[in-house]
């Protein structure tokens, strides 16, 4: 075998290795990209990771389990870049499984412009999310507040009777996130309104 044949074979081997590496890299990228929706589907099906339904659910008509009490804690968090404050009027309640309950939250935009945000819920322990039914929740849609505006919004919910007996405390956490695309839309609408009044 000549030296040229060795070089051609070597180049073909390098080309094959580079091609395989690029195919594996593309596959890894596609898998990583698809992982988030797959994870969301998995969480929706299993109730793991404390994700709750993003839609209103009918409350279950059932007798209240007066034999036990469950403590429900509410935690609110803001996020960087959003000048809003979210607070719950009642930080903790005790209720019987099967009982309907209503709690109010107050949003306040401390910024100097109209902005949109969304409250994203999570539940701990995650097994409790399978037994949490929300009839009314501000987390179902984006909230828009003008500068300095305040909004009081209810959460109407129920923990079903089949909540496992070992769950004595359920924590609902609501984290506020800015809605960037919606903010751009608000700015566009304001500029149109200002243009019409000029």
C-alpha cells in the first residue's frame, strides 16, 4: 500500500468520525430540545414535581372528611426584573379534605410602566398536586397592571378526600414571572393609543 492510499484511508476515517460526531451532537441537541415538553407531559400525567393544572377544575362534590385536618401554607415570590409585589392575605389555613376554601392574593405593580406577569404555581409535597383542585385561580392567565395599580384576586380550591393520610401539610408556592412578549404588546398598544390622541 502506498503512502497516498494510507492518507486517503486516514482522511476517509476522519470524515466518518466527524460525520458520526455531528450526527450524535444533532441528536443530543434534538433530545435536549424535546426534553422540556416531554417533562411537562410526564409531570401532568404523574403529578410529580408539584405542577398543577393550568385550567379551572370542577370541585368534587363529596362529604368533607371531618376526621382530619390539613394545614395549607401559601408562599409568594417575585422574580428579578419584575417590579411587582405579590402577597397572600392569609399565609396559612387549616381545612378538612373535601372542603372548599377561598384565599385572596394582592398584586401590586411598583414600577413606572404597565407590565404583564404570570404567577406560576407549584405544590409540595408533589403527591398533593394530584389532589388539589382549583376552581378559580389568578394563575390561569396573565395579569396586567398599570404603574402603581393594585389587584386583589381569589384562589378557590379544594383538597380532595383521597389526599393520602400521611400528608399533613401542603405548601402552595406562587412565583411571579414577567411576560416579555406581552410587555412588548402593551408597549405597542400604548404607542397606538398615544398616536391616536395626538
